[in-house]
């Protein structure tokens, strides 16, 4: 998982962020579903897969620009 999100109601979600093509190729939704059933109590209340298809295109573009800018000396 890439991070744990704590919601306002106190629930915790283990979040995986992956490119859509990779998530589909590896069948990550199925894998995460199996993992969700085996999560230790207290780790998270559920899991969430987020792909580039779930986010606005301009947000992805801006994130890529920031990533590139931070790597450039």
C-alpha cells in the first residue's frame, strides 16, 4: 500500500495508487480484495485502489510536472 487514509468518521483505508494499465494487467483489484479479507485488525478497515483513470487529467499532468521539476538540479 502507498498510504493509509484516515477519514473524518475515523475509518482507515489502505490505499494503493497504480497506473491503470498496470493495475489491469496484474489484476490488482482482485488481489486487493483478497488482501482486504486478511488484513490484521487495527491496520485498516478496507482497501482502495486508485488509478490514473480515477483522477482528473490536469491533476495528473501537474503532478508529473512537479515530479520532474523536483528531480532536475
